[in-house]
C-alpha cells in the first residue's frame, strides 16, 4: 500500500502533467468547441420551422440517426463513470455496462417503431392522441423536464471533475465556473441549432468517442500482449482485493441492503432507456418507422462495441494505476479513464500529455453533445406540450413554439448549472442510473399502457406519471445519494431514511400499479375508437407525420 505522502504525489500526477502541457489541452478543447459551434450556426441557418427545430426536418438516414442516438446515449456516465466504477469495484462496476446495453433491447422491441408512428415531436403526442390533451401533456412535459434535469446533473458533474483535473482547478468556485461554462455552451447549441445542430454535434462526438476508446483499448491490450486473462489478473492483483475484484459482491454484496440496491439498479438500467425523453425524441428525426427500427439496430451495434471496450478502460485502469491514485484524484473514480491515458503514454512524457489531453477532450465532447440532447428534449416538451397545447390551447404558431423552446432552454440551463454544482463529487454513472429510475417509473408505464392497453384512460396516465415521478424523486431525496453519506450532495447532514441509492425496485412497480389503479377506479371510459386508430397507426405507420 502507498504511504500518505505517495498517495498525495500520485494524486498530483495528472494535474502536474496537465499544467506542463496546458496550452495543448486548451487548444484541443478550444478546437472542438469552435468546430461544434460552426456546425451549430450552419444548422441554425437551415432551421426554418418547428419541424426543423424539433425533428431536424425528419431528414436523417437510419445510419445517421443510429450514430446520433449512440452519441446521445454514450454519455459521461458511460465513458467516465463506468470506467471509474470498474476500476474501483471490478465485476460489480461492469454491471453498469451490461445494464445499459441490455436496455436497448427493450427500446427496440417495445417502443422505437410504434412511437415513431404515433407521435410528431414528443412523448406527449402519443398520450394526447387518445386522451384529454391538456392534463396529459402537462404531465408528460413535467416528467420530461424532471428526468432530463436528473440526467443533466451527471453530465455537469462529469464536466466539473474533468476540466478541474486538467486545468488544475481545486477551488469550489472554479469548479462551479466550469459547470456554468458547460451550461452556457449547451444553451447556445440548442437555441441556435435546434435538432439539426444537436444531431450533427452528436454524430461528430460519437465518432470521436469510438475512435478514442478504440485507441485506449488497443494500447491496454498491447500492454498485456492481447491476453485478457493477464489483464484481469493484473487488475485483481493491483487492486489489493485479489480474486474478489473479479467476482460479484465487492460493491453490491456485503449486506442485504446492497444486494437489494443491485437489483434496483439493474431494473432501472434495463427499463429506463425506453422512457428517456432525449432518446425517445430521436425516433422522430427519421422519415418513417422502418428507418427508426434500423437506426436502433445501428445504435445497438455501435453502443455494444463501446460497452465491450469498457472492460479494457476499467480493468486497464485497475491494472496500471493504484486504487489510492484513482480515489485521490476523484473519490468516485470519474477520472480513471483520463488517468489511464496518461499512464499508457507515460506519466513524464509528451506522448502521455497528448493522450491525456485527447481523451479528456473526447470526454468533454461527450458531455457537451449529451447535455445538448437533454436540453433539447426538455425545452421541446415544454414548448410543444405545455406552452403550445396547454397554455395557448393549440393556437400557437410554429415560430412562437420555437421561441418558447429557446426561452425554456435558458431556464433549464440555469437550473442544471445550480444542481450540477452540488452534484460534482458523485459518481456520474450512479447519477445517470437515477435518471433511468425516474424515467422507468414515470414515462415507461404510461407509454406501454397507452400503446398496448385498450382500457387505459386519462386518469390512469396522470396517476402513472405523477405517482411514479413523486415516489421516485421522493425516495432519491431521502436516500444516501442526497445526505448521510461522505459522497452525498450534502454530506454534513443526514435525513436519509430510505436505505437504497436507487429507487427503481420500489418506484417502477409503483408507476405501473398507479396506472392500473387510476384506470380501473375511474368512471371515465376509454376512447376505444381512438385506441383502434392508434393501434393501426403504431403498427403500420398509416397517418404518421
């Protein structure tokens, strides 16, 4: 084990190396930001109406949308959070990769094609087709904004950690300023570029992320002569935990509560994707349902390849970097991937600094692209569902909707900056898992009931959305994520009476139950004629926009 002095020295390695090559790092960051801003301005000039702003004019091919979906999905949680979780907890950390990947099967089999056929721009379109417009659109808009903000928290936390490491910023004020910068950039991307600009940024980012991950994977395997057994053995030995590092239970197995937490996490990850607003709106950017289905197939291939490579990222970091150095750099392991790049290139070498800067710039690109997608989803839902159809009762023009979406983007950016500053020390993969739990609790039951249950009513939809949302968010607020834990948002106070870090095991069944009870306990009759129309439309695409 390292001495305290050695630990502090190890923690300073990346920061010192970064300080010596800071011009290179800032140049790479600046190049990406300028390039994406140029793309955004170019796309903004082609955004002429609401269909362009919300759905990119439905002009993207299946491959382009698959690439953009991948860019939207492979977030800071995937790149930074999972690598850190594997580096610290071995097998249990890799469970995130499995959960994120398996979740796509649910999205493909149950949601992608019928959703594309049934709506225009948002999840609220599907619900409003056969139910009372104003209440369900209000509920759908509220849920979309809450889920998006939870997801944004993770990206903001990742940005703060990453840029702080590279620029040697240690003060809380400096880290909050970084979060604010990311928030400002995301507001610019969405308000100027809309869906077209956001999609192109996501496509560029997906290519960069896959390329960077491939490079690191190749270098890690090269280090171990392409022998994965040697890699895993070295990781287990260097972790100080021996074979336990490669077996279940290091993070989720010590107590009955942690085992329940694991089940809760798994349920949330697998079911959450099909309810994530920023993923759902991507299905509207293609011309038809066939393209939506193909784009999900492309996304599964790209995302699957990436998650397989997280084995090299996480276990490579565990094998080549001491646990003390990883934890000293960031308690939740969020900097494991950049530190791995530094060690692969050589801690005292220019090549190490180049690798560190490149991988960190890719991670920053990842964060910017995902926050743009999330902000677009929530601002679109506010403008289209709440402003245009509830406040203006369907009388708003396309130009007024887009203007409302831009103002909503500014507001959501401000909220995200404030909350992201509080969440900067939490593991970003864990934060994203919370967003998955809220999405699976509030959105997924309502979408599935609406598409596949003839008797489902407006009251059922409202009970499902608000019930799932209130329970999921409520349990998170009173969980160790917020208080009562050294890594919590508020570590110095303790009002955590709910023992699990992920509420999915309680809140997801509750959301389904409330949808069922709300439907069977109401005197309101479902519009079976509208359901028949929706069924034909969702299965065949007849009448789809």
